[in-house]
């Protein structure tokens, strides 16, 4: 029987937790000084990174977050799929040599929360808007529309249109960063996952400042109107701000 690990926090900050984890096994707590670890028993050696498994992993971590006083401790989320044979392996592989760094990461998260924002746009719409604001470029593009272009001409106009769209993208991103970054302690830009995703970022903010942060997101949403679709996540495990060398 192995152990599937979800999260760790300072010892003594959480006594009980009632939730099912992987394979509907009850999540338990184990003290291994100076930490408490949320885990469940498993007969598997590995877990496929399916949507259902990923959601279960995150749901357990979020349950731990909700069960503790965030001003005293925030659980350190552990990587998906971490299965160990026994607690000695946890001590050897996870804690020994890393105890100070792990406690430092937990201290950095305490009283704070990760919030995420994803922004989607319509590149064609934005390009047309850019052309309406740059009539010289619009006239140039229109004059070439019915011509057979040389390779050099096609590349040149393509580069100009791409630059106009990239500038528009940068302006939108700057508008969001200028408003939101001052409220954050740390900030991470993540990979764009779809062609119409403009921006994907996570912010580490003070727990009690989330309503203020959400108001700024709402203000930006109203500012850009139908040009953008914004997905804002105000409660998530702080994976983006857990880095252990």
C-alpha cells in the first residue's frame, strides 16, 4: 500500500479533514515533524494526469486551504502524482535537506492567495480596429488585396499587420498589468493555451485584498467591453508560487 501526497503545512495547524481523494479514498493527516501532510492510501504506483484526477488533486488542496486559518498557514501544494512507499521515503526524499526552504515557502504564502486571470480576444476584430486607427496601413493593405504579390511584398505587408496586432496585444496586457501588479507581491505569466488567448497570468496577493483586486478586474472588463472575455479565478492552490530548487 502506497501513499498519495496532496499538501503539507506546519505541524499542528490542522487536526482533522473530511474529504475523499484519489480513488475515493479518505484523505488523512500525518505528522512528520515539523510538518503535517495530507495524504490518502493507494494501491497504484502512478496516476494518469486525466482531468478527473487533476481536479481531485486540486479539490483536496483547496479543502485543506479552507480548513486552516490562512493568516496562520497556507498549505504548500505538492506536485500532482506524488506517490511514495512509506513515510521514511517522505523524510528522505522530500524533507531532508529541504526543511528550511519548505518552511520558507509556507511562510511566503501565509496570509496570501493566488488569483488567476485569463483573457481571450478576437484577433481579426482587433486587427480591423487597428487598421481603422492607421488609415495609411489600411490603404496599403487594400491596394495590395487584388494584386499578385511577390514574396517580398507579401512578407513585408504581413510583418506590418503582425506588428500592428502585437502592439495592440501589448497595450491591452499593459493596461491589465499596470492596474493589477501594484496589488501583488509576485506575478507570473503563463503559457497561452489557445490561439485566441491573449493573456494568462497569476498573482500572489494579500488574502484580504482580493475584493479590491476583483473590483479592478471588473473595472477593466467594463473598460474593454465586448472586445475581451475575462476569466477570473479568485480561489486556487498557489502552484505558481511554489518553487523548490
